[in-house]
C-alpha cells in the first residue's frame, strides 16, 4: 500500500514536471527568450524550480542558457548576440560618423547614460577628448574604460559580468539602474523596425535599457543602416519611447520618412570626409 501511494505520487510529480517543461518550451517558442523570474511568475513556482526544469531542457538541447534566463535553440544565426569584440570590427566608418554626429547633441555638464553598444564605444572616445563635466552612467566595462581617459564623472552600474556584451547585468544591475534619472539615454540595438521599435538578442542587457529609457528625458538611438528592418529575439523599446535616431546616409529614405511620421527626430551623418563637423548632413534639429 505504501509502495502504491509512493508510485502514484511519483507519477503525479513527473506529470507536473512534464507540464512545466512543456509550458517553458511554449513560452520560449512564442517569445524567443525569457528570464527565470518571468517564467517562475507565470507558473507560480520558485525560480529554483524553474532553473531545475530549464537545466534539463538545456541538457536535452531544446533551449540555450543565457545570463538570467534561457533562449530558443536552433534559431536563425542573426537572432543571437555576437560577441562585442567581433562587433567592434564591423561598419567602422558608419559608427565613427554616427558618433561624431551624436557628439553634437551632447553639451558639457549634462547627465547621460550609455550602454555597451560598439557605436557608443566610438562616441565614448570622442566624449573623453572633447567634453568635460559630464556625468555618465554606464553598465559597459569597455565604455567605462574609454571614458576614463577624459575629464568626466563616470558612474558604473555593477552586477554580474556578461562576457558576450562586456557589460554588467542581472538583478543587482537592474535595481541600481532604477535609482538613476538622466537627461539623455544613448542606446544601441541589434535590430530596428522604424514603425515598431528596437529588438535585442541578449536578454541579459535589454532590461537595463528598458529601465533607463523610462527614466530619461530624451532617448537617443545610435544605429547604422544595416540594423533597419531587422528583428532579434525580443522586443525591447517601442517606437514611442524613442525621441531621436542618429544614423548614416546609407539608410533608406523610406525608413527615415517612417521615423518622421512617428514623431521621431532624425539625424543623418555623412560618410564623406569632413573638415568641419558642422558640414555633416542632418535634419530635424
């Protein structure tokens, strides 16, 4: 009798585990990614239980592990985050031009946030050389190092280190981000739909962007032409949350028009050599 009761209990427990696993896979298939905390809240179980269920699904190759959560396995390659060191080498001309145009939007003694995007890294070099008295909040290790070469106040957001984005992330970083209010949030993105918003692959970093965007007077997106029309695993910011976009002259006119219709200010950086910054092509000051 005792054995029978144990067996029934064990079968019921296995069924519950199977139901949770199926639910997790359904969420990941629909969203592409999810944090442990979000899954625990949806299923009304502890995060420890969710982690155990996810570890088994990871072992079976059904999902992939990321910092703070899991993401879809076997999705298209462009949906995943490339290491920051690899991204630094791409589209350098565009990034330098966009950074130079963005520099014109930043005055001495402002308070700004900068994420770990590689275009922001190019901007950090310019800020260190040409601006003083700024208060700059960042969760990016590389951005922080570049900014340290100048005469500005730097506030680092600490947390768990993500070796892919070279940034500090996780619950501790998110709670710290909630304590800041900035004049400008200068952000990057993996993919961008002009009529919709921004998309990210790295679930570890996008929550901080959402938090900061809610606490910024102005949200500025630095994005080269290759990011337009692309999506990644997760929607991050709605187009209504973006006040200004700085891009390069290779961006399609139809995309620029779509942004203006949405009420977004547009800055277009010239890729041609310029003797003076004011010669850059731009609009909608």
